[in-house]
C-alpha cells in the first residue's frame, strides 16, 4: 500500500503510478494511538505479521536502514526514511481471501534528529473482492480491498497516516510458474511489487525509496 501523504525524494515520473493513485482515503474519526515502538534494534517488527505459514516472506528483501536516504537533493539535514509497503492475502481466488498490509519506515540521521523513529503502520483488510485484472494482460486476477488501520499494532506517529485510517485499494496479480508473484496497478498495468504465491496465499513487497514526513 502506498502513501499519498509522503513525497518521494527523487524527481517524480509523471507517467508512473504514485503512492495513493489506486487508493481512496476515507475520512474517519476516533482516538488515534500515538505510542511509539520500543522493540529492540528498530521500531519495525515483522515477526507476527505473516498470515500464510508456508509462504516465503517477501520482506526478506527489505533493507531495514535509511542509509541510502542520508543525502536528499544535495542536503544531509533533511528528515527522510526508506519506505516499504507489504501485503499478504491468505486463501485463494475461488474460496476467498483474508489479508493484512503494512508500511515500514527506516529513518536517516536527520529523521531521528527530528524526533522520529523507525516505525510501521499496520492495516487489516476488512473486505477483499476478487475482480478482473484490468490493464494487466498477463495477470491471473485482480483484488479490491478495504484496508483499516490497526492502531494496536501501529507504531508510527499519526501524522504519517492521518486521513488514511481506511483506504480502498485495487491490485492485479500475476502468479508465475516458479512460485513468484508480480503485483500491478490494474488501471495502468504498471508494476507495484513482487513476492510469492502458493496454494495457501500470495504476498508482495514494494520499495517506495526515500520518503519525507509531512508536518
């Protein structure tokens, strides 16, 4: 799942799908958990996320560091974080899916100096509808999901997900013969991320590069 409320550190491609292009935020109200993570090493703990027991974890490819974001547009004092987006669906297109998604942020030095920490935003998928694959001619099927933020598991400050407590997203999924899976934006056919699939589910990981916090 991708962010509308963050700006990429690189010059944008006008033809590329942007973090929020496939999702429609729903304005929700209620108390927001402002707690920060206290786990050892980083504030992003993926140990309990995986819902499909036999599936390889796509997040094994995730770089848990903001080192590549130390210099932003020639400056070394800009708070930024390496941002990743991950999701996993348990089940199959015929029987239906349950699922989870998460955003992960690994900060640079200025990010920490700004009072931020490595953190994560978790979402439960309250609705998952199997659909067509749209513009992805090679995809096997598509899914439309409604994602609700899980405040009990979220460690990022509310400013990183304010207005996105609930989102509507659509994906197109290609299940390859070697057990890998490629995810796309169905409206354009442009790639989102890659992961794995088997008879029990499918997952993905997307690298959003260096992202800046919005005050």
